C-alpha cells in the first residue's frame, strides 16, 4: 500500500489524498524536444518499490527533478545505493556512517533538535548549507534538503513504555544518533538499514522501532505489530531526507538547472511538511481505529533522561574534529537565536 492508497482508505482523508500523486510506477522519460539529445540520469534509493510510502516519496522527488530539468532528461530509478549513481535519495542519518556530524543535518535527538522548518531556516539563512556542502564534498556529493518525516517521531513498542528503565535490554530498530541515545539508556539498538526493516520487524526479539512518519509506519504495518506509540520519545525532531547529487554531475548542470532543482526540492520539502501537519491527526485516528494502537507523549522524567543523554551524545559528536566543531557552533548559535528562553540550549 503506497501513501496515497493509505490516505484513501482513511475515511475523511479522501479529499486530501486526491492531491497526492501516485509515483510508484516507473518514471517515464521526458519527451525530447526537437533537436535535443536526451540525457539520462540514474537515481538510486535504498528502498525497493514494495517499501510503501518511502519508495513513493523517492519516486515523487525523482519526478520533481526530471520536471525541473525539462525536456531531454530520462530518469532511471534503482533500488540500490551501493553502486554509483548520478543522484541518490536517502535519509540523511544514513550518512552518519561517513561522518557523525551529518546528524546535524538529519535531525538531532533530545532538546538539541531544530524543528523541520527551523532546520531549513538554518540551512538557508545561517550558513548551514555551506557547512553541509563542506562536509559532503570529500565524499563526492552535493547534498540538498528534500523531505522530512515531520516532528515528534513515534517510538512504537510491543508493550507500554513509561520510564527510562523500561528501555533496558529492549532491542529497538533505530538510526543515526538515536542509536547512541538508546544505547546509553540501556536499550540494544538494532541496525535500521532500509532494506532490513522487514526482517527486523519479523524478529520476535525486537521490541520497538522508530520509523518515519505515522503514514510511513502504518504503510509498513508497524502499529499493528507494535501498538504502543510514544510520540517524540527521543525528541521533537524527525528525520530529514536528502537528494545527493554526484559532484561531477552537479557541476555539469548549468546555473539555471541547479537553481531549478533547488527550487523544486525546496517546494517539495515544504509541501511534505504541510501535508504531514494537516493529515497527522486523522492518520493517527485511523491507526487507532484500524490497528488498536495508541499514541501517548513521554512523561517529564522520561523526557528529562533523554534530553540529558542526548546533550552528551551531541557534545561527543561536536568533538570529533574541527569541521564537526564548526558545524556545532553554527547550529548551536542558530538554536539559541530561535529558542532564546530555553534552558536546555547550551
């Protein structure tokens, strides 16, 4: 079930769903204009077409890129991020395997988090994009913010979680710095690679999972198997999605093509956030009705423990090397500027 199909089956969301174009099918090549030779771009994603929701998002983004570039562009989608591709669409947190400081651009845990719109603000107005470019350049790609799972990601579990001690010994599918926070709380993080999700969900030893937005989680059948939700359990920030363009490919685009791609992805990012904010209450209601799942918010004791550990995890990340320290200074200054009264911002 892709995202549109899920929304269509959610009663009052049928009208909203009409605006969400289905992109699960292969993307057709754009018609070449007269006298133009067609260019081909390979676009990789870590999801197969049966990864409902996430693969649909990636196909939509690829179509956005194709439309932005105009006639003469053909897009070939590949469910593979191991081999070389011109463009890769994937969660930013996956890049923490290259350098832990990529976490600043994917979403930090605890009270260190910027909201999705604040993250975009840091990138656009406060030098965040330039720092992201500097971090990514040695790895051969130009990063662009392209999507987001929305605020307050839900920790889905097989049994209720109310105290930090409830996480002790619990195997949890998680990604990015969330894994470090969970480990410090006594949990056992299970590698959250995209292709391995189904195997992890079918593992009887796995007790909880953090995965995308409520729509993404529902499309993957998570609430039915893990019916106890804790929204914002590890902080208010969800996960950012990036389009990563091979540097040689990016530099071969004309300035007009680069600007068109950036504008298209920025529009898609904002549309995704607006859609998430609009549909989330109804989606959560549908999940409760269909799966019997309940979603609560963490109590103050739980939240305080997470924030304390998250601050230590982020400080450790900032101390990795000079570029991580530069990123942290910029990020922290912006965080203080947008949350001047928060006692949790160091």
